[in-house]
C-alpha cells in the first residue's frame, strides 16, 4: 500500500511555517538580489545569495528537518522567478540600446 504524502497543513505544515519565519522578507530580498546580479552582468553573484541564504537558514533547518523540503522548493521557485525576470529585463534593456 503506498504511503500518502505529508499534509501541507496540520502539524507538519505548521511546524515548517513556524521554523521558516521571515520567509516573505527573505524571499523578496533574494529575488531582488538575483535580479540585480543578472542586470549588473554579475551572474556569479547568485552563488553568494544562495550561500548566504543557506547559511542563514541552516540552524533552523537543522532543528526542524520537516521544513527543509519547503525551504528547497521555495528557494527553487524564488530563484527561477528572479532569473526569468532578470533575463527578460536584460533583453528588454538590450533592445532599447
């Protein structure tokens, strides 16, 4: 019999949200920094953003392993969004030149 996936709400979801408090602000700053790195022509700066975010969240993720999946998925979604905006904005600015 297959094991059902963990619920997105309830104890597990609540614990993950509680462990990753401040995620809205961190996500906003992360997207801004990644988009800025791409527009500035410094894509390797994205590695610094990811490293700072990972190191900053490490203690919380270590204490609450259930939050790690939410962290990884959220980071991937946030970075994908920011990279798309950065590439499209760079192309639009390049077309104006």
